[in-house]
């Protein structure tokens, strides 16, 4: 029984969509499958595996752009960029460890560029450099009408027509199957250091991160790990750790590190991590490694930074959590029983942002909303947008919301 | 006006008195302007070549009023053209003879400044610059800085996804807004985003930003605030050819340096500006670069040395680093006055806005010169060199018969050339009416139909700002039609497992 279609090119993708439309079948769009566990547990007739659509088609470091087929491994792109001292500045998380994939000893990320964009991934540098959405310049895709269309371009500055890149970023393969994409790339920082403040409670950490972000020190990562989890960041840590990253040219990093040390001294004991140690700490934070491979329900919660602490506190007993994005991103693990903490999390967030149930057993993902529930107006508009790309629900119906 | 706009609805025109009366009931007092003399200031925006007296002007003050006006227009099949400060350079706010012009100027309050979360919540009529001014006392600012920032409104910035000279490093509007309240044509108000980052549903904020007033009317915006860099210094670099200048820009970026701003001017632009502003620009060069670096002094000094070394390698004929804040501002005063400076040497000028891959600059400048001779019209070039956004200014005299038409034909050729070399029609000014009919140079019919289907999800009757962006208006029912060949498509011949 065929359960997987592996198109070789855009024409094949179009043919697959045409057939699915005619037969009333549904398709799950998948690259390497590293984020397959995200979304509502729904059933689709076939998987549309885009991993053979692979290869960088254009890379112009001086123009700060890279084009690739959607199934190109992110590791291949990161390696190519690194050879020219460039990177994807939005620092996409590698969800592999969270979903229990074996550790990648070579440190390479899993997944494809299409998947990174479709999930609008980002990392700690989100607060300074933006998310995948902010670097997504153009695409060619096949819609649920089985039509190949494009949007955007291959230059970094463009306002010609609607910015459909933004809508496809974070649509989890429910609007169209991307076949080719163009992203903005940026120079990699020459060096980095991290200032640690040790032993702060959540409230003090929030104030410390706010002070750092409100300074002109151009902080590119601000995370706080309460004591129980801090050991994942630094093996010897027995106390909470608040980490602030500085990146740039060496004289600038040194200058800003000194300024930050002075600024944060009143908050508590300070330590400094130099380049190698700093990179390691931020790799752990970026890939949510405190919650690697665990069986618990994992929530990703985005709120106003100053609300982070109360939201985490409101989730209540039994939750383990740490903060990124200066307090505005909470990664919280709850027991994977009952509703996976859905009721508590939703109540805590209520109207202040959004929470996504990133990891949970299928039974929970089938019974509670995985994405933030929307009010009636937004839900209706969302459904109309879905239908404008995919009127018959060919691509991943029900993955994000029931009935959409 | 040679521009083809949607045919005015005779039934709406015939009911004008009644419609005005109904609108006055919704927005009482001075909220409705219906006499010709007072409507005159609204007949065009920054693209003054096109003018049209509005059907009626409505100036609401509350979201409730916006909602009621839109619902009324929706129920009665009346078109609506939203307008911010009216500084659009692409005719985005050009009125329609049978359309309500919805001016958002009275939404001029800053609702909240939240330094803890580094955001401001503002009404759409607040000017871009007013946001930065309101937070300056704490050392913060709002990053996107279009040249019109003293006048343009944040609501208009959202509609157009406005840029500015610093967007290479700090992004455009879309990268600096976190939330908005938008009223759909049905009158329904929807809140999207807030003080938090990103959306876990479809990124509708990203879609609305840059949608040129075709999807809804923005009634509140939440913007990100940034802390001002410790210091900034600029360097003026002159070159004997635009090729050398272009190579220098590439090398600076290739060296891993993203300057706060990197601008280029060609000889005609330099001369026009220098005569006007006396910024001390060298007059014996073919191309002039302004490179600005910002950050801590240690960083700025370090990078300036590297930029100077790269400039020398690229054969710069002149290199001057600003030694004081006054001098830095003077360097910029010239660039920022480029448009009015060109306005002094010609009765009229027409500003283009294509973006090109930077490597194609010499080719595009050469072709532009050839076209300039062919059309017998002078052109001056200013260029956001870092991100490839080119602003050729075509000099013309609207009073000379046929010259405007020739200018438009010239401009269209430049934009088509931009697309031909891998670029796009507009980098920051928007499509509006100006580039509407050129859209097929960049997009296929399928591409444009998909965009219009998205429009249908927001505005099924096509009443919001029709005649802008899309060269051909289509009914949503027509666009939604599908021909599904049930049971008649063979299983595709592609690898399966």
C-alpha cells in the first residue's frame, strides 16, 4: 500500500496535488520529519515527502541571499554559510533532541529549510534578529488548487504585492507545498561572550534581563534557568542562572561585556563565559535541551517579557520551566497525563500571548487544542485564509485547528 | 490622467446626498467633509501626478466609528479608500470618484509606552517621528525611518511596509511591529499579536503589513522600541566610477560588516544636493557613498578603520570620516534632501523605487543612461546601496505636453529592467496605482490570482481600495471557482513507497 509520495521536482508536486484534489485525498507535507510530532494528531491519506527536492540553487554572500529547494537539509545550508562566515541569523532551533532523536555528535541540525520556514523557527537571537519569517524573502509553491505560484523575490528589500512569505511561515504545511525558497543570510559574529548572573529568583532575573535589554549593549540572547534546570546549562550549577549574550567584533564585545557587568553587579554574583563556553550554553538553550527526550508534555509559550514570571507561576505545581527571549518565551514541561496541562496553561496565558503544545502523546494532541485557541472572528478569518490557498483541504487538514 | 480606475458605480453616485447624511449620523460634527473646496486637499497623495476628488471624506475618531462606517459601506456596496498622512509615493491613497475616503488623521494618540517590554501602543495617525520623540527621553527610538518620517503616519507605514535608510541593519516596518487592531470591511474588529513575539497561527500581521489598505483598516499598532546606539559616525567616500563604488559596497558586506546605513548617489544627484545643502560633498566624483556605523565607540572606530581600508582597496578618490555629531548630520542632511534638491533643478521629478541584486548596479545604471538619452529626460540616482534599492529620479516638466507620458514610459522601462536582472518593481514605496499595470512583468496570472484570493478572505466584495496593486480586478466568486476532475486524474507517475 502506497503511503508516501516522493516527488522529484516541482512538476511532480503539482501532479501529486492534482491527483489528491481529483480523488479527494489529503496529503501530509513532510521534509525530514523532524517536526512531525507538532500539531494536532490527525490522519492523512498520504505523505508528500519533499526531501528529494534538495540542493542550494543560488548563494550570493555579497547580496546576503541564498536560494534552495525546499527539501535541502538545514545542516547543508548552515555548513555552506559557515564557509563564508555567514549564518541564518534567526538561529533556528533543532527540534531533534526534544523529540528524542539520537544526539547528533557532529553538532549538525536536523530538518530541511522548508520545514524551518513552515514552522517559523527561531532561537535565542529572535529578540535581536527576528524569526524565520523575518528572513524569508521568496518562494515557489504548489497551492491546494494544484497551481504553482510564487511570491516575493530574491532581494532583501521588496514590497511588491502581498507578503505571502509571512503567511506560509508558520503554516505547518497547511496552505501550500513549497518547492523553492529564498532566504536572507547575514554575517556571523566574529566572537561572543556571555555574562551570567547567578542565583536570581524569577522576579529578579526578569528585572536583570529587562535592564540588560533596555541598555545599549545590543544583547543577542537573554535567558533565565531556575535552579532545578540550571544544571543542564552548566554541569556544576546548583543555583539559578541568568545568561546574557553579546556578539560582534572583539573590541565591541569586550566593551559591552564590561558595561553589562557593571549594570548587573547590583543583581548578584557575576561570571563570564568566553566564546566556546558561551556557544555551548546557547546551543543548549536554543535546542531546549533541558527537556531533551523527556516524555513530559512540552509547552512553548510566548508572552510579553514582563508577564513571563506571572504566567509561569500561574501554571502552578508540577511544571518545570525556563525562560528565553528576556522572559517572553517560556518552555514549560508538564506531566503527560490528562490534558497535558492544557487547562492550566491556557488559563495562565489567556489573552497575553500564545501557547503551543509542542510535544505530547498523540492521545493528548487529539483531545486538546495544540495551538492557541482563537476567538470567533480570528478563527473565521483563519479558515478563510486557509481556503484561499487550499479550498478542498488537501494539505494537512486539521493539523493546526480542527476543521481547518 | 491616463490611469484606468474602476468604473464609478452610477447607483452610488446618484445616492450621494443620502449617503452623506447617513455618514454624518455615524461620525457627527466635523467628521464628514462633503463640499468640494474642503475635499480638495485630499484629491491626491505624494504621487501628485494623479488626482481625483473623493466621493466624500470621513474622519472617524474611534474604532467604533470606523467599524460602523465600514459596515455601512459594506452593506451598501460603497467603496472605501483608507488614508493616513497622504505621503504615499505610489498613489496608495488616491481617491475614487464613488469611494469614501477614510482619513485616519484623528487617531493621533500614543496609547501606551511600555519601556519594560520595549514597546509602544499607538494609534495609526501618529507620525513615525512622533513615536521616536515620545521615547527619546529614555534613550529609545522606533527604528524604521522613511524619508517622510516627519509627516508619514504609522498606520500608513504598516500599510506600505515602509523602509528607510537604516533598514539594512534594523529591518522594515514588518520586522518592527508586534501587533495591531484591524477593522475588516464588514465592520468586524480583530486583534492580532500584542506585546509578545510571533503568532502560533497564520502570521496575519505579516500579511497585513504591506497590504496597501486592501485588507482592512488598522486602528491600533504595537511597535517595538530599540535602545539608541551609544554612538554613530559616518564616512563619505568618493569614487571615479559607480562600478568601483558598487564593488566597495559588496566588499564591506563581504567582510561581515552590516552598516547602520549605506547610501550611494551618482554625479547628477551629488551636484544637485551640494548646490542645495552645501554638505561639503566632493564634486569631482562619479559616485559617492555614505557609510554609517553605529554602536559603542570601540566598535564604530574599529569598523571605520576596516571600511576605510576597503574603500582604499577599491580605489576611492576621497574618504572623509565625520569628526563630530554635527558633521555626521551634515553628511546625512545632503542625502536626506536629495529629493527636494532635485526638485530645485527641475519643475517636476518622478521617483522610482526598484530593487536589484547589487551586482547588477553598473548594468542598470548604464541602461538607465541610455534610456535617459533615448527619452530626452535627465535622471539622477540615489540608492540604498546596502540592500539594492534604487531610486532613479526622472526630471521632467509637467507643463510640457507629452512629457509626463514620456516620463512614465521611461520609468516603466527602468522597473522592467529591474525585474529582468532579478530584482523587483518596488522596494519600499508600494505598488499602488503607479506600478499596478507593471505587476505582470513580475507575476504570472496564477501568482496574481492567488494574491487576490487572499484579498477575498478579507474583503469578499472587493470594496477596500479597489484599483490599487492588481492590474485586473476579478470577482471573488470567479477566483474561487475550481474545476475538479473527479476520478479522471491518473495516479501521478512519481516515486512512491
